[in-house]
C-alpha cells in the first residue's frame, strides 16, 4: 500500500534448517514500512510474527 511518501508491504516467509527440507519449520508474515526521502525509498521499520496454531496466515497472502 502506498500513500504519499509512506508505503507498507506484507511478505510471507518460510524458514528451513536445510534448503532440501521438504517443509518449513516455521513461517509467518513480515510487515515492512518504507519512507520516501530525497535519496529514494528507505526501509523505516520491519516487524514480523510467526504463524501458530491459533494464528494462521490468511489465504490472501499465500501463493496460489
């Protein structure tokens, strides 16, 4: 999402101990905020939250 000089992006992540692991041991969502400055877009903050049994990633953020 974008409004003027601020932007927000959700991104889903998966974590694996080995690249060949068939399933991630955790996954979640990153929330990244950006600010447009005279030098261009800058990351202002990043926060994340792991998925748990009672808090699943919404389907709209998962790949088809």
